[in-house]
C-alpha cells in the first residue's frame, strides 16, 4: 500500500514538472522525425526490404539517443531532489521500508516512460490506413523490447539519482551508466576469445533490439533485461540503506 501511495505521488509530480513536458515533447519530436525518415527511405525504389516499424525498433542510434535521453531526465530527480530538499531523511524515518520507497519511485517513472510511447501507436494506425495492414507481431515485439530496455536503463537511472543530491549530476551519471550498458556488447567485434565473444553477444543491446524489431522475442534477451532491472533496483536499495545509516 505504501508503494502505491509513493508511486501515485511521484507520478502526479511529473505532471507538475516542466521537465517532464520537455522530455515528452522532445522524445516525440525525435521519434517522429526518424519514423518519417525511415518511411521516406523505404518507399524509394531499390530500398532494402523490410517493414518501417521493424527498422524503427531495429537498434538504430536514434532509438538509443531518444531512449537514454528520456530515461536520464525522468529519473534524475527521484531521489536526488529528496536529498537536496531535505525530505529524504523524513521519508526514510516514516513507517515505510526502503524497498517500498525505491519501487514506488521506480514504478512512477516507468509509468511515465510508458506514456511517452503511448502516442506512437498513431504510427501503426497511419501504416494501417495508408500502407496496408502491417504485421502486428514485429510491432508488438518492438514495443516490448523498448519497454524492457527502458525498464532496465531506468533502474540504473534511479541508482544514479540515489548517489547524489544534484539532479544534473544524477542525469549525467544515468547517461553514462546507460551508454556503458548499451555499448559493452560492441566489444564483441574486437575480442578474439570465442567464449568472450559469445558472452558479449548475449549482452549486445544493438543486436538485442534488432531481434525484437524483427519480431523475435528471445527468452534470453528478456531474462537479461529483467536481470539488469533487478540488479539496478537492488543496488539502489543498498545505496538508500547506506545513506539512511550515514
């Protein structure tokens, strides 16, 4: 019950924050621009085969830029602002567990992240209206991948917010954490050990999103992203416990 109360309070706080509306506007602008670019490119003679939404979720750099940008800015205030304003100690001395504080704030951020993606259902409607009936399987898998990736990165964004009382520093840390997680698999192309290449291939987020974009829901990808999410939330809880005891 405490968890839902905290989540509701934090979610309402987003709607009173100008930063949230800036994130929403820029996210939709970036997504809209590269949806239009893909649509224009794939409609040209000689363009490679493939559905627009498949490329839209296909692990392009624009996808990662918009996702990491939104996750970093949405998560930066969650715990850092509590510490800056002096309400962090009051919150933790209330009859609420540390894990409830972490999960409540995380749930609110995740729900607002889902709201960012909700208007983009119009892209599917546009394709349905003007380009025939698209294959909904890869589209659904793409949205699932975007949600799981956002959930994983957001848990580390919350960790960044727990580490500092400055929101700008928290956003910067979240940005660094996110890109580190996204780019670690790229090292697969530069190692010679086959076992290490296989391991890095398992955490290669570009290839992971390419699979989701093609409609391939690999349980290994799902487990990996859920494991990252749990790890980030666990680390955040431990940091909160340390700050509480300090």
